[in-house]
């Protein structure tokens, strides 16, 4: 019987984002606005439209997305390693802040690009 980690690695294609590391702010600006706005434009209402992994919100933020939003806003300058994960019909980005794994779906199958 295969170990679960071997099975997962075989089923998923995981790669580090080509553009390298970025800050939380750079990622959020790209993710929400495709680099056309600033972080000040990311209101909680705008933020709330995208689902982060529910288990993370439940376990680390008492099932309160406003606490997650505030946490990310407090960590805008943090450097993150951004990982792109591709499954057959689904892709997403994963990154870590304070040993918490954040996952967001990659709508439109876009590749991360830093603002120029």
C-alpha cells in the first residue's frame, strides 16, 4: 500500500510560482485586482467574495473571516513562498504565514505576476 504522501505527490503537480517569492500585499493585489489597483482598494467586502480554505478559517480564526482579513492586513509586508498546485480540473495557490497554510482557488487558471 502506498503512503499517503506518495499518493498525493503522484496525483498533484506542485510547483513554486515562477516569479519567485513575493509579499502578502503583492499576492493579494494580483489575486484580487490583477495588479490594477492598490491594497487600499481591498475592502473586507471585496475580500469576502473569495473563499479561503474553510478549515483554516475555522481552526485559526474562530470561523470569522473578518479576523482572517485583519490577520492578512497585519502581514502585508511578510515575504511568502507562493506555490501553485494543479489538479486535473482545479488549481490553486498555497502559501504560509506563521506556519498557517493558506489556500485560494486559482480562478481562470492565471499565473502569478508581480506588479511592474
